[in-house]
C-alpha cells in the first residue's frame, strides 16, 4: 500500500485544486502573432527532443548492464511529468500568485481547471506556452538521474521525481519566471533555466549521491557502454537547446536570434576548452570529454543567453568548462559517488552561468534586463549571489528531505544482488 501513497497525494491535490476558492483568469482577446506562435511550436518540439537526447547521453556512459534502465529513467519523465503538469503542475508554476509571497501559484487558475480557449500569454496561445514550459519541467528531473545511475529502484524513482517536481521545481519556476514571483520581482535574471532547471537538478543530484551512498561495484577503469550514444545524445541536446534558449524569447525576434547565437558560441567554446584543459593535464583529447564540455557550455549559457553579447558568451563557455572540469577532478577524490558527475556539470555549470549573468548582462542586448558588474553596476551581481545561496540551500535541503520521505515509502536502493546483476535485468527484465 505504501507504494500508492504519492498517487493518493496527487488525487488529494487535484480535489483541493478543484474546490480552492481562489481567483481565476478571465480569457483575454489579445491578438495572437502567427510568426511567434510558429516559432514557439518549433521550439516546443526542439525542447522535447532534448530528453531523448539526454537518455542517449547518459545511457552511453554507464555500464552495459544498466543502459536501458538509465535511458528509461529519462524517457519516462515525458509520461509522468506531463500528466502532473497538465492536471495541476502548470497552475502551481504559472497560476496567479497565492498569498502574495511569490512562491507558488493558484492550482485553480489555469489549464485543466478552466477553459483556456481565447487566453493568450503575450503574443502566443496560453496552451502553447504551457506546453513549451512542460518540456522544461520534463527534462529537469531527468537530469538528476545521472547522479544515482546503476543503483536506484525504478518504482522509488517515480515517487521521488513526482515529489521533486511538485515541491522543488514548480515553486522555483513560479518564483523565477512568474511576474509576481519572489525572485522575479527581486530582479534576478534567468533567461531559460540556469537556476530553475540546472541548479535545482544539480543540487538534487548531489543530495541523491550523498543519500544513496556509493555503488557496490565501481569499476577501476570504467569504459562507457556506447560512446557513439554519448555523441548522438550531445548532438540532440545541442540541437534541442536552440529551442530551450532561443525559444525562451517567446517570439520570432532579434532576442531569439541573439540567444541562438550565444548558445552556439558558448557551447563551442566550452567543448574546445574542455579538450584543451585535458591536454594540458596530460590526458588525451577524448570524444566523451568534448561532449561533456559542450553540454557544460550549454548549461552555463542558459541563464545568460538573452542577456549577454556573443563575445561574452565565449567567456561564459570557457570559464564554465574549466571550473566544471576542476570540480569533476575534486569529486573523483571524494567518497561522493555522483555516477555521471551531474553536480559538477549541471549544478556547477548552472551556478557559473548565473554568476556570469550578473557580470556580463547588458541592457544593450535586452532592455528588460539589467547591466552587470562588467558594465559598472553591482546590484545585479549581488542579487545573483544572494539568489544562488538561497536556491542552492532550498534545492539541496529540500531534495534531501524528499529522498528520506521517498525511502520511507519505498526503499530507494536496489539490493546488492540486483545491482550486481544490472538494473536492466533486475528492474525491467530487458537486455541491451
């Protein structure tokens, strides 16, 4: 019965959402721009492609006996998180603010609780904005999976990502992107999810690695199962990231073009920097290293993509690659078994990007933003440091608590025998 507790909780939340006497949204007749709508339709599809891309990226790096399990952990988010988002998740993230705290939205404000026909979000239909944002909510818990790969029980994983989406992701999305959100009103800039997506996933990954402890079997010289999968996954991620970042302009305009350009250059700079840094350290330039570097660059430019110049994006990519590489080296010398280095790459990459947004943001790129430290202003940088500390504490402590809750409902770790046999067989009865 314990395994069904979270789903019982979901039913309760849905019922409460239906009877909650909160404010509702009155459908508006704001003109819909066809070009903006077309671009957001394409961007939504591009961002969805990132989750299968992540599945290949992670799946190619684990042991062969865990490839299917690792890939499915990403893929299944497209099913589970979609249902949660449609029923009440979008409302929690983007519904009218509850209590004036800027932390969570009214679950009765939007979507399945009301008719959305005729409602717009800027120049696009609100239902399209909801589907675009859904893809961000889908990939965030999928990012965490690399930290506890090869040792988590699948059923327990489903419970954890459900709780993570509700109690970590949605409050952060509301606080950061809703006009009444606490971080939004404070002036914190996060163009496409460096804070909401990558920092939250990175800190949850660190909490998971610490809580689940080390694997029973850690190969001395681990050979990735399929390096070709890693390359394919990186290509899909890079391609999809144009929707992730450029789509966040919410229109077919110059800002989207700038975000696309900064995304391209930051990733390229990070990929090459990772390779060169490895060579300086006496290592051979590797395909896996180039792929990891490219992804780190994409992560770091995410919060800054629509606020910085192309020349600044090169610096973002270089700095992020070197810092993340150094943290990977540090992590390897500790007892923290973050299987695929999610925290050093996504968590640290997101933090570097957030801080450098506070340095290189400029109103010349986006008048809705602010000037950063590089342009003589300190206010934005100070706000970003404060937000970094607050979000980090919230995501790490909150995720650790949710891991403990999940473990009480259903044990998180597979048995030693199941781990040694491989999760593909023990959890799914399938082989590569």
